[in-house]
C-alpha cells in the first residue's frame, strides 16, 4: 500500500488534476506544434496506459496522473522538472469475487477515477492516495439510479466533473450518468438507458447515444461526448444534444458530419471550445473547432508509430486519452507505446 509519508511533499504541492484546459487556440495550424515524449517508460514502471489527467501548481503542470489497467493502479509521472519520481500513487483493490478492478479513466475532482464492469461504480482517490468507494458497487447488472450504495453503472467508461457532480459515460447503457459529489447519488443526465444503442439528437433526456466512451466539460454547463466515430455536444443550459462532428468510421478531415474518425477514446476541450480527441485507431490527435470543422493536429491517419517532432510528422500508436494543461499543452497517453506524450506550441 501507499506510504503516506513518502508523498507528504507531493500532497503539499497538489493542485487539481485537470482534464479540461483554460487556454484557447483557434487559429494555429498543426505546423505550429511539436510532439515530445515526457515519459518513455524506460524504468518499466508502467505495464499499460489508459486515462490520464494533469496535476498543476499555480497553473503549471507538475505531474501526469495515469491509469495503469494491468497493474490496477494510478501512477504519478512528474513533468516540467517538478520534484519527485515516477511512482505508484494509489493501488486499486479487486472487485467482489477477486476480479481485477480494471480502471479506465481519471478526472480532476481531487481525484476521481472509475472502473468498468467488474466494479460498476465510481471510486474516489484522496490527495494522499487513499482509495474508497464513492458511488455504485451494488453488484447488479445494468444502470440503476439511486443513493450511492444502491446505484450501479453498466460498463462505465469516460469520466469528467464540474463543481457539483461527476459525469460518467455509460457504455453499456447508452447514456450519461451523473453522481453528486457530496452524496454520490446517481441519476441519468442525458440519454435513455432503457433503449438500445442509437444516435439521436434532441432534448436532454430524449436524445440517444451509441456506446459513449469519453466525456469532458468546458465548465460552462456544456459537455462534449465521444462515441466511437461521432462527437456530440450537450448544452445543459438549453437542455439540448446535438452532433458536433463525425458520422461514419474512417479518416477524413472536414466540417460537421463530413469528418470521419475511427474509435475515439479520449476527449478534452479548451476555453474557446476547441475540442481535442484521441482518435485511437487512426493513431492521431484531431482538433474540432466550435463550428464543427475537424483538422488533424498531430500524427497521420492510419500511420502508426513512435516518433517525436513536428506535429504533422509525429507518430502515435493508439493514443488513448488526452488532457489539456492551463498553458495549452496537450498530454496524451500513447497506449501501444506505453508512453506519455506532450503536444505544445513551438
């Protein structure tokens, strides 16, 4: 288990894990960016990389918190010459019956991460690395609203949060669930868990989702959801769900539904509502402008590899998740390379 004293200095430096950045960028072309590896796993600390978020101090990224699904742990990777060494931050216990917890994503509520089918709930990790159940875990099948110890999720995936709530993509129930930070009480935020997978825009509770995978928020009551090869926008203030980009599997830049993606697993948004996605099987990072225009920011569609350098010439091998620092830097968990990459302006 975690040695609390070992992390005393880290705790004093802790700032919230950031999933959604504060720096907007509408006009910079891909050639203005560079890709670099910030952790190459030469120490073999990581066995896998999945979801990640950023720990900051005074708006400066000091660490990446990344989920290791094989080791069932949250790892802390210092960046930007911050103090400390890459190490285990929190170990995740097994589900009922001894099954591995299988964690997927982590978000910035100090911090929260959630696990998939084997635990069917949201887990809280304190700033000292202490793990505790937060919501769900009733060991029932399917989505069920209710109090924290009564509710359960159906194969939850992506996770984000605002001041009051945590939001989870219900991959199995084809909806977005929400749990109150103070109590863990669960309710359906958008979609309908009683229907099958479908893509339908409309009112908040009438819209339908097709296996939603990742979610982020700009903090202004707007949310962006990735589902395989489509990006949806939820405007909670207007109680409206619309399709921002994508319509079919493939690789194509373009506006709105003319764009094509292939298995989106990570999503983040900046203060100007530019949406960034990890396009897993296209092995690249895409940027979607507020008007729905998609461009490829880093990497090249369906050309996988492991190469740093100018963003268009850089290569990823199944980029899984993405997060934005306050200064606009993008951090990516590169799944098949088992590395942490950064995309920044030159």
